[in-house]
C-alpha cells in the first residue's frame, strides 16, 4: 500500500488551522450579535385608552403599527 505524504508544509497546515479557527470565532461572534439584537427589540407599552370625554374604554384592541403584536384592554 502506497501512502502519500501531505503536499503542504508544516507552516501551511498551521496557517490553515489558524484561519479555520478564526472563521469559527467570527461566525460565533456574528451569531451572538444577531441574537442580542433580537432580544433588544422587546419593549413594554403601558397606558389606558380613553374616549374624548376622558373615560377609559373597555374591550379596545391595541396593536403595534406594522406588526401582528397586540392586546385587548380590559
């Protein structure tokens, strides 16, 4: 059986491993940054919906503009 020796030198293999590790670290960093952005989008809105006389309205649907996020005021 004939075994081929690697055509890469020791320094080329080391550089390849370093580049591979750097790419893994960069990918991990990007994933972490994206996940923190997703959590940063959560906001709490509080208040009371009133009519023109200042009386609170019951059963009013409230939704964030441009989204499907909403609630019903009780």
